[in-house]
């Protein structure tokens, strides 16, 4: 007797803790994306909706970075690498290339089964460049160590997994070599005693500690040793053997040598510099509160309160603290448990008070867009908000002294600019509108001008170049009238100047600069162009905020493994004692050329130092073509599939050929086994998974073969998820066998299933499941 069943289930899932655990947060594709792509010599760059400038910039960065990486490790890519760009971090979070939601701290990722790099444009050219270079290092190293194609990669990783400190540390090293930010992290780790041996570098120290160790190898032994270590690690697939062969030491032994050198370099700093607590009063304590981040300080106009952002148990909150009695901070808003406040932009934060001290304004991710919220400080109620659908991101709001306007940074299609929101009229206008990265606006006391940070002084030297020939982290301070006219450059040094604010007059500014190798606070007077340091920190300062009615100054500093906020009631107390600051060891030795790798070609530098056991092809003689890297196949064509001829990627005028993306399906996974049984005959299990490049559609087939198809099991599935709604359909056939006492009977089950989901928000969704079994 046949049994027929039809089951349909309707339910609405809410954000209770039970359902959140069972179903997780929702990914929402708010808009259907029409993808395009351009092709450089070695890369395919995909983008959408006016992302052409970011795509061209990414192509230039990737090609430049590949030259550097290839030169160091002596490797040519065997397959082209795909770079997929999103116009904002909000849209990147919903990517279908990963099953996880990419939180705010994820700047990009490398998916190596299909040679894909995914990353967002976030409004800052240098950060964008850094992430491209970092992720490209991952992609090239994965090809180098494991080969190409899912089978080779799975087999390679199963046999040997690259240590996290090596993978992330070398990616940071190749993308930054060394800089003041990295120097500050390692200085803090050395001085406070938490720098671990190489095998124990985890968390953020996997990145910064691994980078520091690689940079130390370069300085102590030469860059050839970096290349030799990488090549030996590839050949031996064993980290302990790689250390023994390359350095003649174990990981623990070389860690001790590294630590001794770091102590000799950084410990003398204690005698000549101040801890942040020796200049200002700490008003948060990340060790006591067992958290990591306290940042984005904002002093109220009268200086009696401070608002700031703080993390607790994986969520961020805006807190209010009295600077008078120091009572425990109260949580004003946050938790990231509702659609209005999904994220608080802690990596580029900004909070600002209204002139009457009753409200604050801040930026948060709310569903599809970033939103500027105006919130009552006492009640926590939202009184007004700004949504700008045409902007891909909003950051760093600053309230005008008259209370009628809020300036902020906005990003749109590959560029970031300064905007002003007229609160009463609820209108927005541009102050700047150009290709430069314009950041961190702050109002003058008279409300007529804005001061901001920008990399325009670098780009203006190379107006026709996609990628300037100088460091993009060379930012300067500029002043502009609120109507967008009369722009004036204040600082002109080759360092990173940032976080500018006016100091009680139109003529005086405070800002942060790393010109001595550490981010210190400086004062500048615009009428005479003079600049002078106010601090001599051993750890850097960030995110300045000033009380409009007092001289109180607050800032963030990373010290003893976490971020805390410090309050100074007399910020100019060292005015008479500081004229110039002593340079750090890094600044003395590297100057402003800290990204320049040693000019010695690496293969020449270290190939003769390899032992006979690990020197490749030592017994062979090669012709000129082989020595030049030209490996010909039977037809005489080069086997390097990564390079694309110029006429296939560029127009006659040198511009990229723009192509439309159409889905093409390739294998994500194939696997199985087979055998023969005297009774059951031929048996085998096979599984195939295919998807398109964007991860929007998946096909899966599972076969359990027993004799023939009628006796076999199979499941065929299709998933479609490029739109807000997702749908999945599957068909199946199962054969089960039972010994009835009178022989073996076969029971067949056939049918299908359907799943439909429509997310209402990140925390709620509507879902339908239906199944048919015969």
C-alpha cells in the first residue's frame, strides 16, 4: 500500500534567545546586484552599481602587490585570482561567499577553493589598499603552498595547515612591512610583558606578533632569510623542521632571541616617555571591566559628562560617565540586539553632543543603511534620525555650535566626502566632492568652518594616476568653509596627521601626528604656521575630544593590551617643556620609507644558502627559457594561466574593458568512494556541489549507488539566494531493504522538499517549509 503525505509548515521566527540559537541571525540581500567585471593582467575584479573607481584602484593595488610578493617568494601565480568588491561594509556583511555574517571587524576574507577575495570599500584609500594587499598575500600563499583547485587544496590542508601567526603575520608584513601602528602594538606587548613565543601568538598578536617576527627576521638576517624560510616551509610542510633548517634553532630558541632583541629596543623608551596615565586620568579600566574596547570619547559642552563606546560580552554600548564624581557609567543605548542598532562603527567611531548638552548624535548600522541618530541623554529615546540611501556609509558626526547642523563623513561609490545635515530642514549637502579620502570633520567655535583629515595632498601630486606613487597613510589637516570654499592646508609633513579639533579659537588646532614614531598630541596655530607637541607618550593617542566651555581634553589610548579613555584637565601643562620629541628606534632607522623592502632580489640573496637537502633541482641543468620561468607545453604555449593578453583587457585608449557578469558554475566539492560486494554488487557514494562565482546559486547531488539506479539513493538540491527572499528545492529517492523472513524486500521513498525564507530584519524572518513523500 502506498502512503502519501503532504506537510506544510508556516512559522514566524522571532529574536528570542531560543530561536536565535536555533536559527541564527539573518543575512539580507536588500538589493539584487547587477555585477560587472574588469580584467587586469592577473586579476578579475568584480563590482556593481558605479563601483568602477574602486575596481580600477583595486586592480592597480593588486598588480603592484603581486609584483612585490612574487619577487620575495619567487613564485608566479598559476591561476587568476578573483577580487569581489562591495560598495560598503553593510553590503559586504551579507555576502553569499560565506555562510557567516561578516561583522564590523572583518575587513575582507580570502575564499581559496575558487581563488576569491571579497572585501568592501569603506571610504579610506589607505585602509582599502592595506586590505587588498593583505588578502592577496593569503591568496598567493595558498596557491604557493597547496596548489590550485579544491582537490589539491583540501589534500594539502589535510596534510599541513599553515600556523595562524605565519598566515596572518606574513600578510601584514607584505602589506605594511612595518609602520607606527604596528610598532605601537608590539611596544606595548614588550613593555607590559604579554608578547608570547612564536608558537603561542594568537588573537591580534597572530597578526601583529607574526608581522613583528617576520620584520625582525628581515632586519637581523636579511630579507633573503624570509624567502628561504617560506620556501623551506613549503618543501618540508613542517614548521619545526623549517625553523631548524633555516635558522638552526627551535621555535622556542628563536623566540627567546627575538624577545631579547625586542626588549633591548623598547625598554629604553620607559626612561624618556610618559604613560598615558602620567599625563591624564584614566576614566575607564579595560582590565578591571574585562573588556577590550573603550573608545570614541565625547565630552559634554560643560565637561561634566563624557559619552563613549564600550564592549561587553561581545556587544557594544554607548555609556555616559560623570567626570565630576566618577560614579559608575550608565548604559545609554546599545546591545546590538535590535534592528535599529546592529553595529556602532567602533573601528571608526564618532559621538558628538548638542550645544545644550541634552542630546548626542552617533552613527549606527540599521538594516540596509547607516543612520545618524539623535538621542536624548537622560531617557535614551531617539528624537530624530537621518537616513541617506544614496550613501554607502556614514561616520564621525560633529554637531555645530549653533545646534542647527551636523557635519559627517559619507562614502559613495568609491569616494568619501564631508557632508552637512541641516537638522531643521532635514536636508544634506556636500562640503567636499572629489576622489580624495576626507575624514573626521570638526566645527570651528564660530560655526563657519570645518577642519578635517585628508589624503588629498598625496593624490594631488598624481592627478592622472589611479594609484599615487607615495604612501597613502600620509594624511594632512585641512580647513574649509562650511559652504565648500576656501580650503586651506594646515600641515604639510610626510607623516600621518589626524583627529583634528579646534582649541577654543578659529586660529588654534589640536591634532594627532606620528611624526616621531608615536601618535602624540600637537597644537598648531594657523596664523603663523607653528606646530608644537603637547605630549610625549610611550603609547599612542587617538580620537581627541574637547569640552567647549572648559579646557578639558579626553582621548583614547591603547595601553597594556586594551583601549581606555583618559581625561586631562590641563592639556597644555607640558607646553613649556616640549619643543621636539625624541624619535623612536623605528623612525630613526626607517624614516618615511618604512614600506620600502630591501632592493636585493630574494632568489639571488638566498638560493645559495640552502642546504643540499632542500635546494631544489640541484642536480639538473636547465636551458635559458626555464631559468627565465618559461615552461612550455606541447603546443609551445606558456602554462602560466594567470596572465591575460593586453588586447583582451584594455581598450585602445588604455581604459579597462567593462564586461557584464553572467553566472558560470564550477565545482566546489567532489568526493566519494566505491567498492564491490559479492551480494550487493557495485557500490559507491559520490557527492557533487557546484555554485556560481558569487555564491548566489548552488546545486548539490548526492548518489549512493547500489547495483543500479532503481536500488540506489540520491538527493538533488538547488538553492537560490541573490535576492532578499531565498528558496531551496530538493528531490530525493531512497531505497531501504528489510529481511521479512520470506526474503529481502525493498521499500522505496521518493519525494521533494521546499524551503522559502523572507527575512524581515536581521533578527526576524518569515519561513515556509513544505515536503512531499511518496
